[in-house]
């Protein structure tokens, strides 16, 4: 009974430290003029630079602490976090520069037992650890000016013969 009472606080402490360790998942270094914040849905992801744009900030994000398991889901979370960081700065685009994997922690499990007598004792333990990774990406938060609409000339009426 005593070992069960010990297990519960250890479980909550471990879970809490796992959640706290993964709180920081994006950052920005401003290098240009920021604008009023927009929604992340308005931010476009660019793999190649557009013809005209203004640099706003270097941004980084990861899928750390997202509780996703597939590689595609981790990539989606990382890109969404890049867009959120850009949107906070008023950037309407993210020029993606690099992506890769990042070590984000490990999950460990162990158990042990033992016995003792008056003149001897025996103990045994076994454990395992599984590494966890996250997707990380870097980009440039950019502002792409919207082109002015080009007026379309009215067609000339056809002349009758």
C-alpha cells in the first residue's frame, strides 16, 4: 500500500515537469518594421522568395510539447507556430529557410524489486527509455505588399457595317 501512495506524487511531478519543459516553442528576432497583428490564417508560407517583400524578423518554431506523433502532424504544428509568430508581428508571409528534427526529451520507465534476509539481500531492476523528437523550423517573417489592381479597359463596341 505504501508503494502506491509513493507512486502517485512521483507520477504527477514527472508529468508536470514534462509539460513545463516544453512551453517555449517559438521565438522572433525583429530586424525590420513590425505592423499591427493579423490572424495566422492570413499568413502565406513561401518556399521561394516573392519578387517584392520586406523583412520583418527571423523566426523559429518547433512542434515541441504538441503531443503529436506522426512526422506530418509534427511538421503541420511547426508550420502553424511559424505562422502564429509571424502574424503577431504583422507579417503576411513566412519565407521558410530550414526544417529538421530536434531532440525534445525522453520517456523512461523502470521497475525494481528486492528481498532480504538476516545475512543477505538481493535486488533487481530493469528500465527502458524512448527518445522523443520534434520538428523545428526557421524562417523569415516578411511583408508582401499587395499589388494595386490593374484597371481592365472596357471593350470598344463593335462597329456595324
